[in-house]
């Protein structure tokens, strides 16, 4: 996780660490949301919904669910 993102995360009260693998998966999810829906605003909204509901579910598993539901 880069320094800017870490500072902002800390400022908003997050102590989460974001691995490169999870970051890549989240960016893929955002790309799918923006392109499949033809509305770029859905990318941050989906990221928010995932953050609120994922629990211990791995990001890679969520990516596969997003891929499956967008077909």
C-alpha cells in the first residue's frame, strides 16, 4: 500500500493493510463495475458496498462473484 493511501486510511480511522494482490482485485472490480454498467459512478459505490459487507470473505472471491454476476 503506498504512503499516500496509508496516510488517508489512517486519517479516516482504518488500520487495514491492503496487499498488492487485494489492490489489483479491487481495481479489477472497479473496472468491471464502471464498464459493465456503463456508469463510472458505480465503481466507488460497489467498492463501498463490498467494504461494508465483505466480512472475512477474501477479495479474490468477491472478484469472482462480481465477474459471474456481470455476464
